[in-house]
C-alpha cells in the first residue's frame, strides 16, 4: 500500500536523521516511506511520530494487553475508547445508567513540574470521562514518591498534592480516595496516576466513532499555544540528568475552563447534535482528529488558520503537536452548528468550525493558503508498530523461613514504628487538601479510612465503591504473584464494605521495555493480573501504559495499579471500618500462615526487603469474600477491614483508631456463649501471626448476639480450614495482645497521625 | 418557601444547595444564571453558592460581584429577603459590599477540607433560631481563602451587634476573632465559609445544617 499523491508544496523532505530526532526507528521510518511513496514533510513526520509513539500506539504492550479479560455481562465498552463503560442498572427515574471510568498516568510531567504536572493529569482524565457523556462524580489518585530522606521528595509531595487539589477542588469533582507509597526506587521518577469515575445515561454515551463525510468539525475550549509540544514523545523516552530543560513541554492547566467545558459539553450532549467527540489530550489536535477519522472510516480536512490561537505566528507543526489543555474536538450532525454555538456562547467558550469530514480517508491540513499535510489516515492507526519485544522470566526470590526471622525485642515499639512508617501512616495531610464532599454524594472517603471510597449514585439509594491498589514491593519480587495481588486486594477492598466488584481499569507503570528484564516484569505482571481478573470476574475496561519510567538507566519498581469499581445496591447496608463497638467480637476470616517475605515488618523493623511476596490463592479470595458476606447478612451492623500491609496487627489498630475503641486479643470472650473462645495463634510464631501478610483475609467486628454465634458455630466445620476464627474482643481504650502489647489508643493515634505532618514540616526524614 | 440559587461560571455547589433546600423545604429552588438581570418575585431565600466563580482569578468573588444579576440581588437584600452566601458565595457577598470585610488566603496556606465544629454565636438570628438554643454544630469546610479580615472597628461592631453568627471552635484558617459567619446590619444577609448544605444527611456525615435552612423556612 503506497500513497502516490504529490507531496505538499513548499516543504522540505525529511530524512532518516529527522525521523530519529522524532523518536522513530529506522524500521519505522522505512514504513513511513513505503506508505507515502515519498519522504514526509515536517508536519507529516510530526503526525507520524506522535501517533506511533509508545504513549499513543502502545507498540510494546499491545500484544500483551490482549491477555487481559475485557468482557463481561456488565461491560458496554471495553478498552479502545476514551474510557470503559459498565452497566450499573436503573438510575433515579428508572433509566439504565452506566459507570464510565479510567485511570491515567502523568508521571514525567509531575516529576518535572509537580503542581502543573499533577493538575493537568487530573484535567486529562476528567476529559476522558466527560468526553463520553458522563458527569464525573469522583476522583482517585495513586501516588508513588521517592524515599522520604531524598532531597526532592518533600517538595514533590507538596507540589503534586497542591496540583491535584487545585484542579479537582476548582472543577468541583470530589477527590474521594487514593493511595500513597514512598520508596527509594521512585527517587528519580515519581508516579502520579489519576482515576476519574463518571455516570451517564446509557442512551447518551458518546464515542470517537460515528462521524460521516460532510460534517463540520468544531473546536471548543482553550486557545492553542506552544505548550506541551511533544509531550507524548516525552512520555515515551527515559529521563536523564538535565530534565529541567524539558520543563517547557509541561502543560499548564485551567480548571475553571474545564468546568465550563464539562457543563457546556453535557448541555450539548443532552441534545442530539454530536456525531463524534474526542478530547485533545496527548498529541492534541493530531490524535483527536486522526482517532475520529480512523474510527469513523472517513477523512478529515482542517483549515489551521481557523484554529483559535493563543500565540502569534504558530506553525502548522506547532498547532498539530501542541498539548494545550482544556480543548475538545467534536463532529456535529449537519445543520446543528447554531445550536452548539449558542451553548458555547452561554458558557463564554471559544469555539470555531475548523474543518470538514470527507470520504477520502486522508488527513489534509491547510495553513496560510497551502496544503501542509496530505496523508492517508489508515496507516497512522493500522500500521502503527506492534513489537514483540524480547523478555526474560523474572528470577524467583529465595524463600525466607519464619524461624529465621527474629521476633521484635519490643512488640509495642515494633507496632508503633509500623503505624508511623511512611506507607502506613495517616495521609490526612494529603487528603485534607482535597474537597471530598462537593456534589453532595460522598458517603465515605479517605477520611473514613474505609477500604474503598463510597459515592452515592445521585438521586438513588445505590452507590459506587471505588479503590486503587498495588503493592509494588510484591510485584518487584514476583511480578506474576504481585500482579495477581493488586487485583485481589482491590477485590477485597470492595468486598469488605459489601460492594459487588464489577470492573476495573489499570495503570501499568514500568521501566524501559527495550530491556528484556523490564519487559519480563511487564509480561508476567499482566499475566498475573489476567489470571486474577478472570478468576474474580473483574474485567479490565480501560487503562493506560506508562513505560520508560527510568532515570539514568535505573527503573522504578514495577507498579501495575488497579482502579476497581464496585456496585452497592443499598447504601444503607454498608460495613465500615469504624463501626466496631465496645463488646463486639473480633473475628478473623481466612487462613493465617504467617507469611513474612516482602512484609512491611521485614522492611521497616528489620531493614530487609527479601523473600517472595505472599502467594495469592484466587479460590480462597472468593471463599473469604463469601464468608465476609455471610457476616454482612447478619441483622446487626458489622465493621469490616481487609488485612494487607502490616498484617493483623496493623489492620486491627486501624479498625480501633477508626472506631475509637480498643481491643484485646486471645481473651476468653464469654464462657456463657456456646463455649466459643478466642483462639491463640496457630503458626508457632506470634510475630509471624501478627505481622504476616497472608492474602484472602478480613477482620470483622460483630455483636455477640445469638445470630452471630449461630453463624460462627455452624461455619467452623465448613470449607477450608476455619471459615471464621474468634480472636478477641473490642473493649476499652487500649490495644492489648497477650502479654506483649498494651498500648493506649492515644499513643497509636499519635504515631499514626504524626509522621506525615512532621515530615512535611521538615521535622523528620 | 420560594427560593433561588444563583449560578456563576465556576459555581460548583449550586446543585448541592438546591438538593439541600428541596429536601428541607419540599420546594425546588429556581436556578438563576448570572447573566439574568431579574430575580423571581416573592422570594424567601436567595443562595450564592460555593465553588470557584471565574476560577478565583483576580480575587475570589471579585469578578462574580460584577455580574449582571448582582443589582437585582442587592435590591432583594435591601428589601429584606434572606440571602445566604456559602464559601465562594460569602466571598462574592463581601465583594458586592453586602457584607463587610474580606477573605484572605488561609493562614496555613493550604486548602483545608474537614468537618469543623462551630459555636452558634448568635442563637436568635434569622438563620439559627431553629437550633433552639443549641450552641454547637459541625459543618464541613472546604476552602483555600477563608481567612476573614476586617478593621478593628468593624470587628467590634460585628461582635457588639450580635452579627457574628458562627465562630470556629478550632480556627482552621486564621480568621479574625475566630469568625466563621457574619450577617449584615438588617440581619437578613448571612455569609459563612462552612457548608451547611453539605450537612443535611447523616449518611453523608451529619445533618447539623438542616437547622439553618429550617430557621429561614420558619421565618418565611
């Protein structure tokens, strides 16, 4: 397939050297020459280079992403559009509704310019969601920073948090949850992954496909400037020293304009005027116009003189590659231009017809009376490179033997140290800077500390549960098990509160895929995630791949983040972490083997980061969920918390803090109650029992009522091991564990709440 | 009760206010776009909602205070109609001159969002009577610029005339004399940084805000 059209006039032919500077390989350059039958000019080379960048083409990851399950009874739209679309049943007036969501990274920009990098990350993911017709209802962020003692970390935390808050708060979408880790592996390359969740009526969902020849192409939103040129290419290369020079490629966000765009677009979407719509994200005008042309099987002709411009003397190349924020491109049905114009004028938004769709299948650009680009659309998408990069199987870490791991000299100090460790300590300093309540539907957020954020579906008694999860140290030690664990923990977090997990998005952050060991991490993590998603009925409906997260040849820990959504049919019947009351039984669901490999106990108390991560038994995950749901069905309310980082000890301390009530382990619960007594550890080592991070476990607080006791007695002889184990009781205002621990809650709270504010104030590393 | 919520570009608590009012009074408020020049007749309550009108650009509330609807708002306020400005709405009311003083950047410099305990400093006002002498409520706050300032004479007058309606128990933003909400001289215009409209449902964290709207309803 070659393209015999004459090259546009007045434009120098590009060379292999130019192509290399644009990030194309010699092989890729050869394909361009073959498809065009001539060398491209500068504008055309720019278009090919961004469309074939890793960021836009997924050229290293495509063949492996196919392994993920992407379909299911609720899935309306899987990967390939701006965001995934999932059926959530009837809305307030009985009309079928959909949940639309996606997670996306803004890692490189956030490291270079933390405030704007993070802010525009939020803006971009919001556009992915409202472009499809959804009103955004929740934001979640998964953040990974370098070691606290690294000189850049403090200012990066401050800047990223201010940027996320500055954008989300202004645009008026609540930031309801997230996760934050610190590790030296991110010193030179932090991760900022933002997830947006929206709700739409199923008959008002908009896609990139759907345009026909002869329709008007309308540009609306911010004017185009020179910011962000080649952002997509930047996201597709490693960093090196001197990254400050790249600052001009970071875009600047305007959340006020985004708010106007959301309202104007949703108002226009309520009519029937739009044939197809795309936001201008990475690769801006190029990617949005090519996507709609490709998916609609049509051609596009743009007159770049009509593009609203913020700066003088912009070239066609600059306009096509600009990543100025808060811009949308839509194709209107014939004769609907005036209707659209009236809505944009109401919202004081710049809008212009900048071209027409055609039946030529070509991307034709005119600027100042000349044709500056005339290329076929199909090769940009169809012939995008698709590599089967070589990869090596990651080596299995040597096991750690529990008997070789020393007990802490002082259990009390060990628990307090864990509660004040950066990955566990309260992130209040962060989430108090986010508006968690705007829109009036937030039931639980980071503030509640509940396993997942809960946002009511407006006007109904239903709610969405949302969580983001990944344990990078597990993935680094064993990408396959770590990939499984990210999915399993998300599933557990949704299950803990009583939600039905319905679908997930993923954000795959890895190093340079051209290195076989990194590619091996990527492939195995995806395979682990795929196995878990299939076993737990959690299809992946959207996602983002961020590769080349390296600085000076040092890759980040592999970090495949899962953002999962669950459905709650009756928001009045959720279980929360903080619901425990004086006298409640403390019940452990799941089997405790005392797995200490890759545990926070090893890392924070013993300074070791060795061993395999806890294995994930997906069948047991399903069974543990069914046991937890069995307790949910009790008439009296219960409290539930999943067990993850720091094991039983940390999860229990978190439950106690949230409820404001202490707990005592291994006490005789009550002789009068069917002879049920709290059981002592069965692993031999109290340390392994308390701090081991075995999967598929929950802690539950339940009233010592006949219904509860009946359920417990009936279940103890059922299924694998013990379904439920009574391990203690909630009471008093201290946490007591045998003769090893007796800590007032106030001391635990001081440790837990104290670390991050002190760190940000410069008082600790 | 007949009410209206003014919508500025960048308002983002307009729907929250409408949902709260409808839930408490049973009547749907009119949503009034800032480009209008008239308000409906016979209103009992007008709300200037929270948000980031005009992106907080220039100065919080400064551009919104020059909107086409503002002369009508002032006329209704002068006639004694109840007006509540919440958060950005408080900033707008200060910029219009309906309330004295100004709101500066929080003393801690960060945006702060949390449930905030407040003292009801004047239990007999048009906005607090339904609390029936209760002295403390918890409303969420969510702002970056809530640090209330005015000259000493004004502050003395506000306190002396019972126009300080709400005070912070644990001042989150550096406000002078812990002021969280004030009224105008006539007592029919209230501006406050905390969000009573976000405290109307126990499932969402508390319902202490209901009394504020009930007070207006009972006086209507």
